[in-house]
């Protein structure tokens, strides 16, 4: 392959909307699927876009000595990432974590900023948000679409026109900010007609924030610096960049902070690549489960698990990702994208299990064993 593209997209043929956004922007990009990856892939000049699985298995890039590149790396995912998981991804070198359900307009804004803001683009980014927000003025309350956000201002699309200097109070959705509800106060800096292919006509409103209360400022900083878990675009800019091995230990510590229970019952796991499998499990928590090592699984593998309770109960079916491989000590699976119903069923299942007890068999932490079956596994 000759020449380094501006953008390189690596996936398993599922990031179709990402490709479409690049086409609409007229970006110079190359799109490669997993089977096409091999040594000799040129390192992109500006943007490296991958899914989660490709992030764990990057090809060896060819770099041009005449044109050294330090592309911004954006990793797309469709699951919940804990703070330790985000730090682990940052330790691998990624700069942004983006959910695949991000709306088209936010995706266009993100790529536009990263491609056309020059060398300082990561430091001056207005974070695309793409969620519903409610705002209040002296005339009442209204819903709007929050477009982007910074420490000093935000932009939203409203069905109503607002006059400059109008005082506005914003009520961010609970899922965007962690912690107690906060309000952001400010005034209208400018308002102009908004035209977008994907939305009804409205007005683009820019709000300049007033000095924020400490709690509101802290939560806003968490979102903009990637520590908030609710935003679909998360910068992975941390104060330090520990090695991935250290971050794996943080992931293990985070899982150990959750109550674990002895689980001497079977787990059925379904696979699109292999028949149902039965493996030996160790313990269960609200965040995940540990199983004995099994050939064919690797970091990033995604599985569907059926967790059985008492004999006549229906199993709890959840999705999980393999986040740690401890060799002979087993593999750590982290539950992802749990619905409220799944969380409730999982909590009920765990509540009926006995606490872990110290067993005199040489196993760390005195974990008990469980028969597990893998229902599905994808890499």
C-alpha cells in the first residue's frame, strides 16, 4: 500500500456510519477490515479510527521518515467503560473513546474539529455531546438538543429564537453528569437560524456561562476530561500515562471493590463461532465473573452468558467482555450494557449466594468454583 492517508479506519466491517461521515466530509481516508490487515499498513497523518477489538490488535504501521505522524486515535465502542477501563485504553495510546450510537451531527462535528484545527486540535476541542437538554428563561421551560460543550460556553439547537443577553438556566440530563443534579447558568451570546439535514429547522443558540458553583464546575470538568461516564464522546487525556500492565491491575482492583460471591452453579455461554461451551468459573460480582482460561478467547472477546440461579429459575442472560487474562488464575469477564432489568435480576441472583469463604486449596482470595458454559464469543 503506497502513501499515508489522512485518516485510517480499522474495524470488523461494522462502523458503516463512521465511514459515511468521512465520505460526507470529503476526507482522504482508507478503510480496512480485520482480514485485510497485515504488516505494512501506512500510519495515517491525522486520524486513526478503530473499534475496540482492533484497538487491542493494532497492525504494525509503516511510518515515513520524511513525514513523521502523530495521529489522533479515536476508539469506537458499544459498551460501558469504567474509569479504569478508559485509563487502560489511554495507556495503549488512544485519545478519544466514542460510543457507536453517537448521532450523525455530533460525529461530523468531532471529525471536523480533529481534522481541521491543526496541531493544537486536541487542546481546543469543543466536546460534541448530542443529547437532549432542558433550559429555562423568564418565558418558561423548553427542550433543546445540546450540540457541544466547553468550560466557558455551550451550543444547543432550540425550536425558539432567543435574544442576545437573555439569561438562561440549563438543566443537563442526569445521565450526562455523575453525581447530584446541577444547573448551568449563563446568557445568550448569539442566536442564528440552524439548518441541518438530520433535524427540523430551529435556532443555534450559544450560551456563555456565568461563574459556576464548585459542584457544577467539577462535574463539567469530569465530562470534558473524560472522567464522566455518561457522555458519548470521552477525551482520554489524563495527567499521566501509566503502562497498560499497571492499568490492568487497576481494573482488577476496581472489580475486587465490588462484593463477590461464591457461585457454585453453571454459566451457559453462547457463541456464533463455536458450539456452547462449559468452563470452570470462580466468583461472581455485580460487575463481572471470572472463569478458567479457554482456548479461542482473547482480550476484547465479547460473550453472551446465561447465569443460572436455583433449579427452576430462568437464567440471567448478559453480555460480557474479556478484560483480563491471568493465565492459570483464569480470565476476567466484565459485564457490559446491562439494562435496569438485568441489573435487578443480577442483584437478586447475587443476594441468594453465600459470601466467599477461605478455602484451603491454595487458590487466591479463597474463591469458590462454578461450572460455566460459554454461549457466544466474538472477537
